[in-house]
C-alpha cells in the first residue's frame, strides 16, 4: 500500500480513500464553479451600474478586464478634472490679482507660469489672447 518513500501511491491506495478524494475534489470544483458564477454576477452588476453602455463579457476574467479598463478611465477623468480645477483656480487668482507682480494692477499680465493649463479649457469657452 505504500510506495518506496513510505507514502500511499494512487495505484495502491485503498478504494475508500480514492473515492473520498474524488468526492472531495468534485465538491471543491462545484463550489469553485458556484463562487465564480456569483462573482461574475456581482461584477457584471457593478460594471453596468457604472458603465450602463457596457455589455458584460461571458466569463469572469473578461468582466474583471472590463472593470479594470473602467477604473483606468476613471483615473484619467480624475486627472482631467484636477487640471481643470487648477485652471479655474488660476483664473480666479489672476482675476483678483493674486499672481500679478503689482497685486491687482490691471495693466500687468499674469506671470504665474500656468499657461500649460489652457489645454483643459472646454471647447465652448473662448480662450483669452495671451501676450507674448
């Protein structure tokens, strides 16, 4: 019943132990399938809640990939919103002379160096001409 190392080998294992192992493996497979189906259902609902235009893929890894893509998109949107917030703060500060060397002299131009923020101005907002 034992192999050369002293353990029980599958070929000479008692029939009852072999059946018990097969039953255990079968039960574990069934439980894993059920959990994977539950996870797929949960993640599919999560995906469609935040991205109603998305159709969840049929397999669990596919839905996980879709959620990963969604989270990356949220991160990009958050960065864009932060740039827009900085631009609005810049415009606010400049309108009250916070960045001007003379602190409010309307003849002076802004020297704060945030000109790169103009890339986030919405298309419907006219851009002010910038002196060079």
